[in-house]
């Protein structure tokens, strides 16, 4: 697990309080709106996302940058590769 | 026997066009909207079209609408969902003393979970004072819930004044608009609300469907955990025919609202004036002017509201004593208590809610029968005899 701090992002997707498996459905849709190499920040309070999102990135050919944990939620960073 | 239905706040008949729109979604388009084949995806598209219709009726965007099973569920999701999602920001909630039970009891539930809940008093017309709201806000306040209009007394609250106070302080503002959507113009941006509940019951849609408007991806803790329906905010396979019915009813309401308001207001005024002319010792409840167009509510001295309803029923006239779910409890209405009505007078509460389908002839029939029923009941009342003797 790679941890980051204050990573810059081009867009934020707030999935706090949203039920599983939204964390695997919405990032793909949101990445469609970004350009190559732009970074998406995903906010979630779902623990399962910590394993699921890196695996999803690998499967979909996107780069998983890392995770930051704050008081409210997890922040996961994905770079759009394709 | 003639039937005059004047309890549209409790339920409205489902309109023919609404039933026709719903019918294909029972058998022909039966697919589960969460499936990826066309039998399911066409149903999902239909749900999203209804979302747009409901959004249009209240000046919102389709993405900001969650379908629920009722107005009560929408109120629960708004109050509990918003409070629980903001628990780390504060633990104080403000709701008015005259809210529907689905808001009041959600507040009481949150009290048991260590939230602090303030029940804001109202004046004799049922109005919430914006200054009083401002004084009640603390650094811990995370949510305010005040209904758009009260279903028992018809008073319309100054929502935009109240919501602007909350917006300045970053406090989420919810309004229960079950009584107003479809009965008067409702625009979420003009009202400045973050959350707004509505129900199919008052729109000519079937029972068992409602919706919650939520602004800008506002965080809401789901009440029902499960799958991906309603964008992961409300699990459970959708009530597709009900949602289609709500969408069609919303479409019709958007088109017909200005005419309907004019019509029901005329009938309401006719009814109010007629009752005042014909029956002594009657008190109008709620605000004289800031009230729902089709809503007339009274307290009749020396009468039990339930007896009145049953006698009117025998004449084919259908009204209510207050909210549909509270009228069976034979308990003094908390709304009437909150506006300072004496408990004995509150027993004689009666509420007429007029719809676009009612006619002047029907109102004339009520004005013929209602005074006779009151007279008959009062002739048996020792309280009335004392009033007359005094």
C-alpha cells in the first residue's frame, strides 16, 4: 500500500456514504471526463476500496498513485493513463 | 349517494393518464433496471426519464433526485441521513415543533443516538420566526428541518428567509414539501434548500413512491444498505411502475399547476367564507393568507372531530381531523397544541383539502350538509349547551 500526502488532483469524486460497489463503478465514468495524465481524487469511507481500487486500476490500465487517510475518509489517487 | 372527496392531503386518486403510463411496467417492461441486457437497461432509462420529470417540477437537476418509497422515507433519509453523515462536524439539529411525524420522530430517534435536538416553537399561525431560528443555532448545529407548508393548518413557512440563515453558516437545510409539491409553485433554488422531500400521494401518483431532492452530491448516510440503486444512496430494486407513475404525475402537475392553483383557491375561499357565514363559534386555523391554495382548516367549538368525520361520511363527504396517520390516535394534535389552540377546541379540528377535480357544486353540497351535521352534534353536546347559556 502506497501512502501519499496532499497529492494534487484535477478532479474529486466524493463517494463518502455511497454504497459498495459504487467505488468501482463511478471512477471509470469520471475518468472519461479527464485528459491523459490527469489525476482523480476519490473520497470514500468504505474500507474495501483500499484493496478494490488498486486492483481495479491494474485491471483497467490506470495508475494507482496512493492513499491518504484523514479524519473523515480515505483519499485515493488515480492517474488516467488511457 | 353523492361522494365529495375533500381529503386530498391524505391521498389523491391516481389519474387515468398516470395509470396508463404505469401499465407497461408491470409485465411488458418487467426487467430489473440493474441488469445490463436491454430488458433491464430500457427500464433504467425509463426511471431516469421520470427523474428528469420530477426534477423539472421543482426546478432541480435529474441527478439530484433519489426515489424513495414515500414522503416519510424521504424525510427519514434527509434528517437521519444528513445528520449521521455530518456527525464529525457537530451534534445539534433544529426542527420545527409542527413537523410531520416522520421528521419529528426521526429527530427523537437521533436524540437517542446522543444528538441534541431543538424543537423550534411557532407563532399562533404556525409560522417559524427566522430570528428565533438564528438565535437557536449553535456552533454544533449541522442540520435544520422546517416544512414548506403544514398539512394540518395549511401555513406556508418563509423557507427562503430561513434557509438563507443556514446557508450563511454552512448548515444543511431540509424542507418537507409533501404538502406543497403539486399544489403550489416549488423551486429548490428559489427556496434555497439543500434537501426537499416530496410524495406521490399528493400528486395524483400511486401510493408507495416519493422522492428526495439533494443538492450538489450532498453526503447522506443511506437508510437501506444493499446494492447500487439510486447511485448507491438507497438500495433495493426500484418500484418501477410507481416511479413511472410519479414521473407522469409530475409532468402533468408541471403543465397544469397555474390553472389548478386558481381553481382550488376559489373553491377554498368559497368553503371558508361559507362555513363562517353558516356556523357560529368556528376558528380558522393556520395563517389567514400565507396558506396552501386548496387548504381550509377549522376548529369547531363543542364538537369531537372524529364524530364530525363519521357524520360527514354518512353524507358522502370525506375530510380529515388533521394528518391522516395521526387522526386515528385520538390524541390532541401536536400542531394545534403548538399554535396555542385550547385542548378542548383542538378536539373539534377539521381539515378540507381541495383538488383540481373538485367543483363549485360539490362545495355547495358541503356547505348545505356541514352546518346541519354540526347542529346535530352540538344538540347532543353539554359543552355546547353551556356556551349557548353563557
